[in-house]
């Protein structure tokens, strides 16, 4: 079994950390960085603009002119 410790870099703060099997916050260095990153991700999600509801302009008019 290879027990060598992998060096990782926290995606958020860039701090070098050890990828320990017991590090539940990996690949982040700490719980704080993980929570902040997740928060940013959620914020990005909410920042996605809603698609403009322009479908009303594309709905074909009812055939009111149809005299049959
Ligand atoms: Zn970090």
C-alpha cells in the first residue's frame, strides 16, 4: 500500500496542503475554504440570468380572420 502523502493546492486560497485520507475537506485546505467555494458556486448558479420569456411574441395568432 502506497502511503506517500500527496501535495495538493487548495483551489480557493492556493495554500499547499497534504492530501490526507482523513482530510474530509479535500481538495480544500480547510472547512472554511470548502464552504466559501461552495458558497461561490451557489452564488454563480443564482447569477445565471433567467431566459427572457419572449415566447409570447412567437405564439401564432389564432385564426380569427378565418371566415370558414
Ligand atoms: Zn484553502
